């Protein structure tokens, strides 16, 4: 641990992420070992608890997290998700306290269909991401996938829509964030609902 973070801090964060992960897995959004979650534990320097690589997201325990730095690298031991670097980038860029990455059918399908972004308007559920339900169009950005997290982070930064706390990675899935794990969860569920609605419309 760092000077200000202790093993119990990491375990507490692990318990929160395990509960959130089990919820998303129950929806079929984190099949197999796919997807990952994080929560910010410190800002200066940036430290995040990130779900460990290769774990079944429906069976995580509080120990299945890794402490990472601002580059997504493990601070001490453990193997974080390969996308930990992007979680750290999102947290630094947006000020988010938690980041969720899920692999949903709707996000992948619509990312292919709308490479320029997915627009939403006149839907009550937009209130769930802090936007008016009517008369205002909000676009969920879509970015091309990459196995290089710096490249992916650059694309996310360039495409980010401040009014939408999420981005679709084409052929990959959905990244969503919030001030807390609970808010990130709510944002994820709302954005996925909007995507599923759009998918049924088409």
C-alpha cells in the first residue's frame, strides 16, 4: 500500500466492486471474464482499485482487485485488467470516482451501425444522465477500438461529450463513469437502456 492507503482500504473497495460486478454479470453484461470496474481511492497521486484480470465477474471476492497508478500499472502486486490504463485515463480526464466497462450486445451492435455517434432525444430516461427529457439532443460518442490503451484513451478524449458520461467502443463495449460506484452503476443502466431502445427501433 501507499502511505495513505491500507490493505483494508483496498479490501473495502474490492467488496464494493465485487457487488457491482455481480449485479452486472447477472444481467449478462459481463459474460465469462469480460468487463472490468474501478474505483478511485486517491487523487494525488492518482490511485484506483481495478478488478483483477481473468476473473469471472459473477464470482469476484473483495480480494480480486489490484491497486494501480495513473498509468494503470500495478502499484505493488497482482495483475489488473488489461484496460486499467484506460480507467485511469477516464478518471483523470473526467474527474470520475468510478468507471464501469461492460460488454453488451446493444453497445457492440449500435457501435457498428453508428460510427459517428448515437443520438438520443425526447426520451424520459435521459434524465438518468442529467439531461432534459425533451427538446435537447444528446449524442453518445462511438470510437474505434484499439488494443493500445493510449490510442484508445486519445480517441475517447477527442470524442468525449461532456453531457454524456459514457462512450461506446465499436466492436468492444461500453465505458461509463460517475462520481461514485453507485452513480456509475445508475449511468450504466440508463445508457444501456437507451441503447436497447435504439436497437429495438431499428
